[in-house]
C-alpha cells in the first residue's frame, strides 16, 4: 500500500487578509492490483468537459511510423484533475532536470550522427 501526499487549501480564518500555509493531508492509496505498462507515445484529445489521454508503444520512435501505433491505455480525466496532474508532472520534471540536466524533447537534437 502506497501513500501519496496532497496539499489541501487552508481553512479560512476570521481575518481574511491573513492566510495560513496549506496543510498536508495523507491520502491512502491501494495499489495492490495495479498493472504497470510502458509508453513512449501519448496523444491528448478532449471535449469541453474532459481530456482523453491515450498511451501506446511506438516501435519506430525515429521518423514517421510506417504502421499505426497501438494505443494500449486510455485515461479520461476532467480538467480539474488534468490541472493537478500538469502541476505534479511539472514539479517532477523540474526536480529531475535539477539533478540530471535538461531533458531534450526534440529527438533530432539528441541523435548523434554516425562518424564514418
């Protein structure tokens, strides 16, 4: 069983001009039956109410894929959850880059030409 920490908004005080820092709440998560899968491809689509995030494996990550990419997982979230996810992912990537350096997302800049 894993525990995640989520910050909760501070309770209002009688003097609204003075705000207290956010309190930390412990949320219990039961991950005993979770299935992990790997994805190197994602696609985000949506409607006015929800975002649909598809994950899949692109067997040809360089260039245009010749075959369709098989989507194996789909996550549907409302925009409030999407915004919390965006914030959590942003913080995680910032921490990673602070330790390991900037992540280059343009694959053409990461691929080194062969010296022949």
